[in-house]
C-alpha cells in the first residue's frame, strides 16, 4: 500500500519526527524511544515555520489549518519539555 504524497502528509511526517525528538514516539527504525533532543525538535519546528511562511496564500484551507494546528501543538510541547518536570 503506497503512502499518500501530499502537503498534509509532509506536515504530519515532520510532526512525527518532532515527536521522536521529544521522546513521545519511538524511533520508526527501532521502535524505541530516544532521549529528548530539543535541538532536533527546534530545527524541525523551524522547518515547519519556514513552510508556513513560504506557502502563505498557496495552501488550501485544510492544509493551512493542519499546518497551523501542528505548529501550535509542537511549540507548546517544546515549551513544556524545555521547562522540565514539574
């Protein structure tokens, strides 16, 4: 079964990569969670922000909504992890 190739799939793929950097998802190759990598997460979030900037006005409403929502959630998660345990 072929995976869907679309802008939304790209955004979800980058979001999943960020979740791996956060230690929230297992590495797709091993299934094991890795230690938190805030630098890697920040870089992927920045890539998504660049996509948001460079595609402004060229996305469908659904694509824009997915990108905006994913970025908001990832940024909040980044702040939570950067603050450390409560």
